[in-house]
C-alpha cells in the first residue's frame, strides 16, 4: 500500500539486508530484487529472520510483517543453527 515501508533480507549462508533501512520506495526495492544473482549455496533462515526483526525495530508502523519466500527445501532450518 502507499506509505508502506519495505525491506529485503537476502537469506544466504550469511543473511544480510539488501539495504540498511526500510524504504518507502517500492520501485527501488523491486529493482534490487530484479538484479539479484541466481540463488546458490546454503541458507540461514533463522539468521534471516533475526535480520528482519532488526529492520522492523526501526519501523513506526503499527502493523509489521515478515514474509518468507522459499523454495520449500528443508535445509536451512536445521536444529543445529
């Protein structure tokens, strides 16, 4: 929706945000997504969630959501993380 803030965390071996702060410019975030390299290697889903929570702490919005996009593989959710 207009006025929403968005952030993207790349969940790879080491999870990291694509930008340091949430953005209201969804077009700019869309461009970041379009230019991502092909996925490969491992994934740290728990780390990605932690990074997402850190981004959400900066939001003043009353409603905050984390949306996870995945290829449904079980790896990355192992109990040893």
